[in-house]
C-alpha cells in the first residue's frame, strides 16, 4: 500500500463549524470509499510500535506539531 494514509488528507476539516453533521459524514464516507476495504483493515491492525514510529516520522517531517 505504501503508507499513503498520512499523505492523502481530506480537503475539509472535520471540526469546521461551517459544515453540518450530514456534510461531514458524507465527505468522510467519500474519502473512505477511495480506499479498498483490505487497505483500511490493514491500517486498523497496525502494531503500536509501527504507529509510534510513523508518528515520530511525521513529527520529524513537520506534518504534526508538538503540544
């Protein structure tokens, strides 16, 4: 799969107050529909060590901000 899950971000913000709940749900479903169910299940079953390593790498690259 190539770990595309952190590069393909949605074009909207889930907490944007201008969007209704229905709009957020529809946009989230459309985003998820782009992925194969197998890819999504692989992402859900990542080992905690892999998740921690990915988060560290994302923070190093500047995708995530510290508290």
